[in-house]
């Protein structure tokens, strides 16, 4: 049961990350590949999002 909850949480984080970072970084119609600025933006956005998610999860765990 706990593994299913963790899997659902990871899926939710990935979906939110994808949506947020895509909306922030991809400003035009995507072509065959991302521009260097789009690629850099996506990388930085994903890294920040994951860092914040881990920080939030650690805070919740410490409160229990």
C-alpha cells in the first residue's frame, strides 16, 4: 500500500514538474529539438522543482 502511495506521489510530482516547466520554458511552437535556452531553462526548472519537493517532503517527515 505504501509503495502505491509513493508511486502515485512520484507520478504527481512528474506531471506537475512537466506542466510547470513546459509552460515556463517553451514559449513558441516546439520543433524537432529544444533550443539551447529552452533546454537550459527546462534543466534548471526541473532541478529547482525537485529540490523544493524534497525539502517539503523532509519537512513533513520531521513533523510526524
